[in-house]
């Protein structure tokens, strides 16, 4: 399972705990930390189109 976690997300720690729980349940987990991003950054089309960093992180997420 791929879990994308935004570095500045207020629920980042909860997302990482979820990954730990999946691993404890015997699941294979890949974590993608999106540097410098906040919650659901990839849904903000304006930011994805206009901000190079947001666009790069969104593309990294798509590529994974």
C-alpha cells in the first residue's frame, strides 16, 4: 500500500501511526513524505499549476 503523507499536515503523525498499524498487521507499506506540503495539497489546482514546489510534489505523487 502506498500512503502519501504531507510533511506539514496537521494529521501527519496520525497518518504515520496508521502506517505502523498496517505494518503490525503484516501489510507491506510504502510511505511517500511530500516535503513542505500541507493537507490535500494536490487538490488545489491553482497551487499545482502556479507554484513550482507544489507542482513538483504533485507530480512525484502521481509518479509513485
